[in-house]
C-alpha cells in the first residue's frame, strides 16, 4: 500500500498548537510551531500567540520572550493578546522591568486593556514596586481603562509587600466607594 503525504494547513497546525497550549504541553507546541516556522509565509499572530501562551503557562518565560522578539524580527503582527501574554510571562518570572518595556511598546499603537494592567501591576507587586503599581492604577483611571477587583487586589498586594499598609487601606476605602 502506498503511503500518502499529508500537508498540514495553517489552520490545522494552529488548532494543534492551541490544544497543546490548553494541555500545558509548551514543548509540543514549540515543536509544531517549528514545523510551521519552516515556511515563514505561513506564520501568523494566532500561532505565535498560542505558542507564547503555552510557554508562559509552562513557566518558560524566556522562550515566550524569544517568540515575542521573533515576531518583531519576522514582521508578524503583535497585537494586544501578544502584549498581554508577554507581560504575563514577565509577571510570572518577576521580571517587572521587562514587563514595563513591553507595556511602553503596547502604548504605541497596540493598545492596553484591563488584562494588560493587571499583569503589569502584578509583576510590579511581586517585585515590591508599590509606587509603580500605584502609578499604573493612576494611568488606568486617567486613560479610562476599566479596572476590576483583580487589579485593585494586585495594587493592594504591592502595597503590602512594600509595607505601605496605609496606602493599602486607602485603596480599600476607595474600592468601597466605587461600588
């Protein structure tokens, strides 16, 4: 019986990459991505974001950052999801300064949302950068970005790590007024 050679479509590979991401198999997602990367023309934002997310969820923040740079070098469009995944990867690794760099990139055209701020404030909080966390909350309010209890909790946590209990209580009081 003759063997048939099956060509994988971009959609098929993206689905498989997403399945690996959801299954926590970042290494398998990277393998599939490398199959796709052999044809630069077929690389797209969806597959890059899915592999980045798999790496981020698998604690492989450096690999997520490699993909972030790869996208820029190969002119693959980076969107808000890309930024959020990259910032979340930095948050998980307590790399708040790198997260802030990505955030400033997002400021120029890509946009920022509650998820962006939440991850960035979380990264600052883990590093004890409570002043930066408070500044980011202020940027959210000024930019009319909707914030939620997760963002407020992240800022309060940053204040707690910085032994700024009075600021944490102020924010808690403000949260009660926002209801």
